[in-house]
C-alpha cells in the first residue's frame, strides 16, 4: 500500500509525520536508527529515526497490562498513533504479537517468537495478515548468542531478517553502556517481500520486548 506524504519539511512533528508516511510508502531510505534507554519507568520507550537522525516513530510499552501492548506514535506527545503491537493471550511463551495499522484499523501481520529455539538464540517468525509465514528473524551467531546468555548481555546482538528464504536485512546492535542503539538496514528484496509497517513493528518489538532480558 502506497501513501502520499504531505506537509512542509522541517524538524518538528510534521516532518516526523511526513517521514513515516514516506517510509511506509516505500521510499529510498533503507537504514534506520533504533534507540532505547536501558532503564525506563512506566513502560519501556524507544525511538525509530531515519538515516539523517530525524525521528519517525516514538513507541511505548503500556505498563501494568496482563497482555503485551505496545503503541507507536508519529509524535513525541503521543497524539497520533500509527501502529499497535499486542498479544491476545495473557501468558504464552510462544506468543504471536499482532501488528495493526492504527490509522486504518487493519491488521498488518504478526510476529511469533519461537520459544524453544530462542532459549539458545532468539528467533521470530514473520506472518502475513492471514497468519501465513512470510519470513524469519534470528540472531546470526549461535556461539555469541550462547555467550550472551551465560556470561554477559553486553555482547552486541545482530539479527538477520529473511523473507522467502532470502536475506533482506539486518538489525545490528552497537555497544553503548547507557543507551540501546542499533541500526536496521534493509537490502534488495525487502520492498517486494515485506510490508514496511511490519518491519517497523519488528524493530520496536526487538527493542521493547527483547530489551526486558537485558534490564
């Protein structure tokens, strides 16, 4: 689905809104910065920025909920919700996180954690709106993943994004003792194989949900 960006270019909320619309419509930007404080109160918060450092999304995990519920907004004031990432189950180790376009109230797809495999190294299944598998995401190095679980979580992670059996991107963490920082890069084939809204949902989920293991 392609959308037209509107509004003036600038550094305020309107530019963040236009940047997100352009990114979803399939622009030429294929690199995004991901940021999250190591510690946060009243729900984990994170940001998605474009390659120039301009904010695209502000996400927050809603606290004190029986079901996981993460909301993403186009502005830091949280006045325009664009994505919702949530589970239907109260407790499910292999839960499926539904990604919904909040503006149109339509499902985008799902992200299912492969619990048993994730005990050694993290792995997720990407689903289309009907629940069919369209891709996978996993830590790229099993040995480093095991070291992170046994010795220290300060070893940066790298996630490989695959769709249709083809590697289409990665999320590479950069070491920072005060701030979770990562770069998400999308390569050839990502536009045709994956809805960009689902990719943004994945980026947010990796920061907010996986981040609980490191806090």
